[in-house]
């Protein structure tokens, strides 16, 4: 991928990490408090941290593999006459 897309993958990963890091402890606190009204409200939004974690896993896997991908591309370029 181009450098432009790599930059955006990093930005997306960073910006998804912030709400994910906030929502997971909030979910735990809501479930520990046990107020039925708050728990009922949270159950509508309960899947949001899971979805954000999925996006973080996808972008994180790409960012983890990126150096190996680039190294392989450079190796293939140098082998061409």
C-alpha cells in the first residue's frame, strides 16, 4: 500500500484505541453497579466495544505485518534485473 494509506491506518488505529480504552472500564463499572435502568440502557450499546476491538485487531495486524511486507517488496525489487 502507499504511504498515504499506511498513515491513515495508523491514525485510525490510534483513534479507535481511545474510545475502546474508555468503553471497556465503563462497561465493567456499569455491570458492577447493577442499576437496572443503566444496565438496560447499556445493553443497547454493549456491542460497541467488541466492534471497536475487532477494528483494532484488523488494523493492528496490518501494522504488525507492514515491515515484513515492505521488506519482501524491497527484496523482490532488488532481484529484478
